[in-house]
C-alpha cells in the first residue's frame, strides 16, 4: 500500500502548512509554542513543517531563536 505522504499529497500537512503561513503573516515573531497552541499539532510536526517550508524557500527565519522573526518569501 502506498503512503499518501510519499508524493507530498498529504492534505492534512498542506492544511497545516497553510495555517502556519497565515499565523506567520499575522505575527512574524510567532514562536514554536505559539504555532503549537494555534494549530493544535505537536511541536515535532511544527518543526517538520517549518523545515519543509524553509527548504522550499517559502519562509526564512531572521535573527535569533529568542528575538527573531519569520519572513515569507513566496
């Protein structure tokens, strides 16, 4: 049986990505904890989605973990 995430077609992940982008647009200083509480998914899931978005060049983090902000490139 084929896993739906093999080809990047996982609808739930896409929905979480869109939600994270919306949250970052509203508040670029959002922390992982903010994203966890607003999306209702685990910190690990947030980390994976943030990595995917960063690797795709959609978002960037500027500054430190504590005082930085997210920027949307696309």
